[in-house]
C-alpha cells in the first residue's frame, strides 16, 4: 500500500507491504537510522518516536497507522543550522548515555514528557521513563539529564522539527 | 520481527468497519491501538489475514457523563482515561488503573476497548471493570447489545464478542461506595501483573488469578458478614485457579492475592 508520513517536517511517501512497521519505514524508506530496533517486542523503548506529538514505540505501530500523520525522530530535534535541542544538550552535559543505543528513544520519551509536564519531579521522571530500558544501566545520569533539560525550559514550544 | 503478511483495511466509520469485518469473516480482526494484537502477530500467536483498522474512528473516542453512569468510548486511549478530569472525580479507580497500564508509550496507543476485547487475565482493566460492574456495548451486523462485565470474559483471550462484533462502549455505573484501591505486583514496572486486585467499596476483583479476571467472592461474602479487611483478605485465593509460570507458582500467587487484597481493602477504607 501507499503510505505517506510527514517525518521531521518533510513528506515521505512510499509503496510498502501492509505489514511494514513504522520503525522500518523510518529506517528504510525515510533513511533515518537513529531510531533503533532494540527488543522488537515493545519493551525497551529504543524505537520511541513522536507521532502527532506523543511518544510511541515505532516497532509496534504499522506504517499504515502512521499514514497521514506527523512523526518526529531524534534527527528532527536539532535546528537546520545544527543547534541541538535542549534535551540533547542536557543529555550531553550530564553524560546521560553510555553506549548510546537507547539514547534516541530516551531523548524522544523525554521530549514527550516535558511537553505535558514542564517541571517533573525526579519520581515523575523515573516513572515517565518506565518504557525505556538502558542496558548499560546508566539511569542516574539519564534522570539527571531530564531534570536539567526541564530546568533549562525544554518545553514543547521549543521543539523544532525540521 | 515482523508479522505474517495480511491485508490492511482502514474503516472510516463504525458501519464500514462492521461491513469490512463481515466480508472478512473469521479471517478478519479489528485493529485499534494494536498494542496487544501486533505483538501477538509478531510471535505468530495470532495470524489474521485481514486487519480492519478502526484506529481513526473519532466517534468511538469519548468520556461522557450520562447521569447515573459514565460512558467511555471503546477507542479511548489509556492515557486519555488516566488523565480525564471527569474520571478522576467520578471513577478514580479506572483513571488510576489506566495510568498503571504498561508505560507512557503504550498508554498513548493502547485503548480501553482493545484491552477488554483482548481479554488477557493478566491485564489490569478487565478486573477493574469487573469490580465496577460495568456493562459493555457491542455492535454487530444485527444491531447493538449490552453485555454485563460478569459474563463478558469467557476464558483465556476469549470473550462474549462474536466474530464481526465490535465493542463500542463501556458503561460504568457511578459507584455507591467511594473507597477504592488498585494494587498490582510486578517485577519490573512495565510487566503484566503477577497478581493484581481492584477494589471499589466492597467489590473485589483479581488480576491473573485464573483464565479470566475473577471476583473474589469469598472476600466479598466475608465483608458482607462484617469481617475486618485482613480477615476477609485471608479468603482471597478461595475458588481461584491461578496460572503457574516462570514468574510464580500457584502457592506464591495465592499468597500475593491475600496480601494485595488486604492492602487494597485497607487503602480503600482509608479513602471511603
């Protein structure tokens, strides 16, 4: 079937099998490979992207379900001149990553959280990241990074796709 | 992992969804948020040939005060249920439990109707609507019918819904008794409950203590005859048939049921 998705502000259209998952559409059709396939069973959250502004696990969404919708991947957060999103800056400043595999999903889950709760408590941050696993177990710095991003005011209004 | 090949059809109204399902017969399944169905399809535990996507039917997504009861559209997401101001004041048990389903990403996509129609006894919401004495509304080719929560769940992943019938609404009476509690025990936050319990007033329902969600009838009888919470909770495992799996054997689940029911009854009374 023909699927057309607005990815990071640009239209991406392709003829795909009906069973194509959004994560594969993003990696193979949109050529955006930052979104990782981790567990493939909707547990780990490495494939988290925003669909119409909300975090979703793109390994458990059909490309057909995203047809006509807006998707933002981690590649869509920085400005076109390369200036990083405040959440990305905070992850770097607080060393919120070790191997980096879970990072795109962690960052997108954070952007989704801060869009609805601009100044979460540490407990709220931990609970909002329940669906994202870090196999390096680097959770403390990740939580620190989210709290730092919140302090810097990384709210929805600063989200800059495209 | 990708699902086996299927044909995707998108419905733009409930009537069209019913037509598409009728044409597909037993090979067709409805797709709402897909957070129960797609994982099963990846594992080839479900292999439908046709998916009828009802995910865009705005007419099935609402939370409405109908006087004596609250009506929740089947396509309302867990996140919408969890953050609804109306539910927070009228049915806090449902709102709270929906906020405990899976994780934020799952709650953005998963729907109340999908969870109930899937009928996994380890899921949170089936036990919650059982404790709340809800009525489920289904539409099929020959019209609409109402099914009580007490008879809706027939077995493991099996409900009263007939092929081609679509769950459209959940009607929940406003509780007479205010106290409520929802408790579940998991190893990781995102896991299904090893055992869970939903309490509203003196109604008690259990998660993952049988092939379906079950009412803890012995506990309810004990409460009705004046037993204290801990005393009544000692009956929590009576007449249950909990599964044995990697997480827990029967005896451990029975123990958890007694402990969690005790905690839930005490918390519920503290809120009454």
